[in-house]
C-alpha cells in the first residue's frame, strides 16, 4: 500500500491522467458545441483518428509539432465536412452517418498506415514543454501539470473561453437556439443550417487536435485504431455535462486518471493484468450513465434535421 503513496507513483498517475485527459477534453468540448446546435456527432471518433494520422504525418514529415497540430485539426475538419454535407445539408440520420464515418476513418487510416509506416513505425522526438515559473517546481504536481506542452494550457483556457461564449455572446445564444428552437432562430434571420455547419466544423477541428495530441504527445507515433473509443467517451462526457464545459473538464480528468492507472500501477510494482485496468474507463462510462443519465440535458432538436417552414 505504501507504494501507492510514493512521489513516483503519484507523479506517474497525474502525468498520465493529463496526457490521457487532454484529447478527451478537446473532443468533449467540441462535441458540446455540436450538441448545443442540435447535431449529435457520432463521427467524433473518426475525426479524432483522422486527426491523429494527419497530425502525426505533419509533425513527422515537416518536423514541427505545431504544424502537426494544425494538420490534425484540418484532418478532423475533413471528416466534419462530410458530416455537414450528409446530416446538416441533406438531413440524413446523424447516428447512422456518424457510425459510417467512424468506420470509414478506421479503415482509411489503417490502410494508409500500412503503406507508409507498417515496416518502420517511426517515432517523433521528445515533445517541447512550457514550464510555468515557480509552479513547475511544486512536488508531485509540478511535473504533471506545469511542465507540459502549450496545447495542455490552451485546452484549459478554451474551457473558460467557451463558458463565456455560451453565456455572454450572441454566438452562444444562436447555438442554443439552433439546438432547442431552430424555427425561432430562423425567424430572427439567422441561418440554422449555417449555425450548425460552423458548429460541426469547430467540433472537427478540436477533435482533430485532440487526436493529434494523442499521437504526437501521448504516444509519439501513430498506430491504427489508437483512439480506442476515446471519441465515444467524449460524447458521453458532453451529454452528461448539461451544457457546461467545466463538467467536461472534470470528467476528462476523471477518465484520464482511470486511463493512466495501468502505467502508474506498473511503476508501483503491481502485477495487475492490463486488460482488467483498461476496462476501467468503459466501466466508469456505464456507471456515470446509470447515476447521472437521468439528469443529463439534451437540446430538444438534437438529431432532428431542420427543414425551413416546418414546426
């Protein structure tokens, strides 16, 4: 038991929690934007996976983590554009299209990886970090929270920026109206289709950056199917957050801890089967749905295509 209280174990646990939690946070708040506008983005997993692939390729071939994150975001947008075309513009079933896009992304990235990297499995160099003065030297917490890549700090700032946007700006009001009463938004002269389009594109960009973080910072390489259900966990976080990005932050941290537990326990010398520990995040999803599912808030027009003139 004393091994669980050592600085090495706690640091490994918290460091891994942040590394695993940031992709969930970025994808989760992205999904929250889509859901507010009335689009259930089941294709989030595919956006993360394509973002992981294009982000890794960008960082590897262009020798720049920042260009890697940019290309990761653009990769996520490429899938989001298909979601916009089929679901927002043509009004097809959001769940069916989202699943199809995820399956397509799984196959496409695995195929591209096979032709490019299957024999070499290249890895990226160590990631650059930004050390917060004084805070970076705090025992237990400094290395885990205050000696990280700038994207980690960006994701935290983004949470509070979105809180302000949702509550204090016309953008937030339009997003909520597009999800709750799209006909009323249309009457004011604001296009429901355009609002939903930009919401889904924003989701794709954030999910793609989350995927790029997973590949470039978390693993240092791209592996087929490496998202491992992270996109679906992010969807659950967004649904249970009741429209509040802060709860997505808390949920991402909680799931991050469960995902990093395997490595931390191995550091502490515990011989627990990896498969058992890897079940924890999905077990937590089930428990959270049972305990909190009834209290979740979902927009009234979520998954419903908008046709102008219909009520």
